[in-house]
C-alpha cells in the first residue's frame, strides 16, 4: 500500500502569532511578548487537524550584536511554554538568522530551510503557509502550497496585487477564528468524481452538514457529444488547489522544546 503523504501548516511568528513591535520589529524582551488575539484558540483547533505545525520565521541578524541570542531566546521560550500549556506543540521550528540584504537561500520567501518538506514526503499542494506579509504568500507559491494572508482584507488585497502574488492566496483575513474555520472546513470536505459512459459525475459532501454538498453532472463523458446539465465547471477535476487534499496521518510523536543549532531550532 502506498504511504500517505503528510501535510504541514507553515506559520509565521511575528505579526501573525505574536504582535510585531512597530518601532524595531524585534520581540527581544518579555515586555514585548503579546499574542495576536485569537491565535492561541485557533492553534488549538489546528493542532487537532491532520497537519504538522511548523513555525517558520525570519529573525534579522539573530545572534549578532544587533539581536543577541539571549534577547530572542527568553521571549521565545516563554511563548512556547504558554502554547504548550494550552496543548499546542510545534512539530518543527525553522528560523532564518540572516538579513534581507544577505540574499541567503534560507530566508523566506526562498525555500532553503524547507528541504525536509520538499523531498516528496509531504503533500505541499494540500498544505498551507499562514503569514502577515506578501513574502509569506510568495513562500507558498515557491513551495507549491496554499497561502493565507493574515491581514485586513482591503490592505491585504493591495499588498498582494503590488507583489503579484494573488493567485497563490486562498484567503485574506485578520481573524484567526476565520482562518482556523477555513482550514478545518477544508479538511471536512470530500469531493468524489466518477466518469460513466454518459456523463462525468462529481459529488461534493460537507461532513459537517453545512451545505457544501451536492451532485452535479460536470460534463458529458468523452465522446458523448452532450452538454453540462447545470452550469458546473466543465471538465473540472479536483485539482491541486482544491480544499480537499488527500487524507494522511501524522507520523511520529510531537516534540516540545528541543535543541538549538545554527539555523533551525527543532521543536
């Protein structure tokens, strides 16, 4: 039996999970640590879904005089302890320490620190990147994942339009509750397609019974010469961007705080 592919939620930190200080953009003390409203509750919902949780963050100059390691580590560990107390553990943490001017391959939106996820063991088309910047949506596009922009809708659309990344974004919202529900509902939907001699039937089911479903004759089967019966998308098989990625099972135990290394702090 073919092993099911895993899925991941790649979640940005500053400005998405915790508030990003507007002056220096660094959470370098406990006094600056503040969770984005609704983030903890949403993570508890997402932790119960069939995804690995991966924190992915750029931390400009981490470990240099401009951002000493200890200044980062104290609020980071406090954040992780708070989340762990709510039952939220990250399966992995990816931290890039470079400056944007360095042009490092590991810095988002580049994918250099995502090698574990690009080797074929993950269904990236059914995975998500959640972040507050256009670079997070660029990362989603570069990974072949679906992007969710944590932003006010009007400002978010303008941001994506300027960056040319609208096509990689499936949702713009500044509500963590809405984001969690969007992802959860996607996991609770099933689309089954069956081709007969006369037509191509698609059955859409919402397992929560909230009206997603229906049966449509998307198009006639090849060679029958008929027409679609109900205006559904002609010949529209379920694609990689659909909300119904293949089922899979998370492998391995969740690991709380782990050890530091040069580029990645694996949780």
